[in-house]
């Protein structure tokens, strides 16, 4: 029955595109992370998903994880409620192989065991758009981008004086308020914003599947709540020296405090405090031939974790320093060469163990981009990128990618991308306190995809493989990080649709099927076999809309090789409505998990039941 519903939704979406009037203006959407420069979405060969500010506001999602799951069709694995440890899977590749950027500044945390990004702490109050570029991007961005890039673009000041205020209250005594104000002239611009979120939450721990109490929520079992606090601040300054020369400074500060539970226990005092700060300073020259960017980025991470009531407190500090210069040289109409170099320093200090470790890399990179008419007067786009990273601790890496996009009829196109990637082992994997292995070498990857469609409906086939997969193997105390010989493979298909019907009904559907296997042919853990996200928004008037989001998650096992609990095969329904009171004020309400579905994403960790939220925002 569930498969029938899933296929029916996709069929309706695909068939309706034959007579729907396209209201989307995708040509106006810029993408900044695909080639390291700004291009129109239609001019990019890569498989790119854009989550716009309008979509974020319309759906009223709060966290990056919510947006990626509901609007980006990405599998999200979260160990409890808001703020708890969150992982993502893009075409089966987990988030230590997905580079996350905030305005081009690295968010991947070198103090965590896998140097992955914990997206749980990224709130969307100041986000203009989210760019998801799938497939190996190491030829552009280097390490940590072997499975793709997620670039979060924050709001920019617009000419004049503007302000935005939002307040929301809801289930689990969740309270959040955010404020953003900006002022800009032709010469100078400034923007500042802040958010405060407090959530009493619910117990992250829940009985595992197969135990007598499985199926009962925390309030039935008398478990303590795990609260979450997030305080964020952002600021942007810009000054136009001339019409083509500009300097910019950006700051993003994220402070969080999360009560946590270990699997199989209901700790009452265990928690993790984190301070993640991101800074950038840039000079930009935007000439007719040369587009030069000189930029310094700094990411700092300060993490303190208490994992048990009787255990020690673990303290970590880490940073990523990066300086880069690149030049986009326009050598012909619709053609350019981007050439540049960068220096990166990754540092970690384990305060508890009183050890300091670091490694660095010097990189050089080149991208060539061409647009021309080759096939029956239709547009052809061809890109080639290559990057060389020289490390001081392990083998150097040479990576690249090639992309081709051919328009065949009107806006219908075929596109294909093939790229190589690498992932450097993290400092914790090399030198940390738990299972360290200083003999690890970088993973290598290969990804390829092929797409047929247009801006309304499309189908993509993909294939990814990782050689020398780094994994935590063995049983304590004889366990640790090791290189798994052979190739791990990820392959599947994606279908998508997005359009308006009858000028009043917005429809979107995204479906992903992925098959994963390690070098021994065994399936990897926690990747759903299939996932469908569909949403419909009915615009009752210019001032009133109501939307429904449906998500189906297919078979998923908590352990590798189909072991552990089966945590998939469920359907979630969410509803949201927005009412514009006047040109300044809007109110909204949303109900998540309308059917109060009981499910677990990670065995032994809880998920939210039916929850209700009301909010108000004002714009000037």
C-alpha cells in the first residue's frame, strides 16, 4: 500500500507537468558553490538543489536539518529532538564526506571524531538560500567534499533601512525569537542579526526496539526531558571602494547547550556545550575581464562534553585557518578560466589530554568554463576542474571533475558529471584519545551522474564509490579507526518535480532510491533504501496559504548488513498555514507529525510526536 501511494504521487506530479504553466523563475537563482563563482542555476552542469528563503518561510522550518529533510530530499538521522546529534546522507554518503559552508567558510568541525559538521546547531533565521551540490566536489573545494557541498548563503543588506522580527512558541515549551536589521547605501552596507531558542524538549533516550517498553514515549515512562538552548549572532559589513572594488567582513557566532542521553540510559546531567565561530574578511575586484577574490576565513570550535554522571568532562578546541586568492578570467563571451591557490591549517587541542595536533595543506586549482551552441542551435555547457593539494602529514591529492550539459529542446536538457574526490583522515582519527591510528591515509572517491529533464521534472541516475574507506571497527578495547580495503559503492536514482498548477496550487515531489554496499558487499547502516518527500501549497489568496508536507521513509536498518533494528517504513504528515495581516505583519501555525506516528530514526533514541507551533513575524 505504501509503495502504491508513493508511486501514485510521483505519477501525478510527472503527468501534470505536461499541461502545467511554469511559474518558477529559476533563471534568476544564483549558485555560488558549484564552480566557486556565481552562476545562474540553469548554467550549471552539476546536480544542484536550491532551497530559497521563500521556501523556508513558507514551510516554517527552523533548523538546517528540517530544511534538508523536507525540502532537499536528504536522509537525516537525528538522535533525539532539536539540537541532538544529527547526521545527513546525500546519495548514501554521510556528512563527514559532505563539506558544509556558511558563506564559503568551512563548518566541518575538526574536533569531532569524523571531522563532520553537526548541522543540528544551524538555525535558518538569517539564511537567504541553501545550495546543495551533489557528487564529488574536491576538484573545487578539496577535502571533505567527496560526496558534495552544502553552502548556506546568509542574508545581505539591501539598499535602505530594513528590519525583520520573528517570534514562535510551541510544543515542548519551545520558544524562539530572532531579529535582523540592515542599512545600505551605494557605498556602505551593514547587517546584524541574532536568535535565541530555548526548548525544554523530551527525553532523547527511549527503549530500543524489541524491548518490553518499546512504543511508549518519555512522558509514559517518566523519563527526564533533554533541553536545548541556542544563541546565535551574525553581522556583515561591506564597503564599495569603487564601482568594481569592494571589501567585506562577516561574522557568525553559534552557542549551544544540549542535554544528552547515551544509548541505553536516561542521564539527567550529561550535556554538550559548543561555541562555533566563523569569520571572513575579503577583498573583491569585479572587473570586466578579471574577477579577483582575496579572502581569509577562520572557523573556531570550542566543545565541552560530559557523557555520564560519573565520568570526566572532555574539552576540545579546534580551528581551521584558510587564506585563498582566485581570479575568474573572462577570455571569451560566456567562457572563463578560474585559477587560484589556497593555504589551510587544521588544528585541534585536546585540553583534557593536553595534546595539540595539526596538519596543513597548500592547494592550487583551475576551472575552465564554456558555453556555446553545438547541437542544432541549442546551448552547450562544458566545465573542467582540477585541484592539487599538498599535505605535510600524508599523501598529496590530485582531484578533478568534468561536467557537460546539453539543451536538446527548449529548456529540456541532458547533463552528466564525473568527478574524483578525497577525504583526509581527521585529527581525532589520527591522534585522538579513542581508537586513533596515525597510519591512516586519505580516502579516495569517484562519483558520476546522468540527468534528463528540465526545471519542472527530471530524473537522475548516480554512482559513487569510495576506496580505502575509513571506519571504526572491532570491539572495545580492541577497536579503533582502520582503513577498509576495497571499494564501497553507492548507486541509485532520483526523481523530481516542481511547478504550479492552475496558478494557485504549488506542487513538488522528490524521490530517492539508493543501494549501498561496503567492500564485502554488505549494506551500510542507517541509509534508507528509499525516501519520498512531497508537498502541496494552496494559495487561497495573496494573503493566505496552506501547505501539506508528506514524507515516506523506506526500509532502514540501524546496523550494517541489515542488522539491528529496522527503523524505517513510516509516513509523516506536516501542515502549515501563513496569513498576511498587512504588508508588515504575518502570522503562521504549523502542526508536525499530524498523525502522531511513533517511530525511531536511530534505535533507542526518541522522535517527536504530534507538535504544534504558532508564530508571528514583522518586516519593514
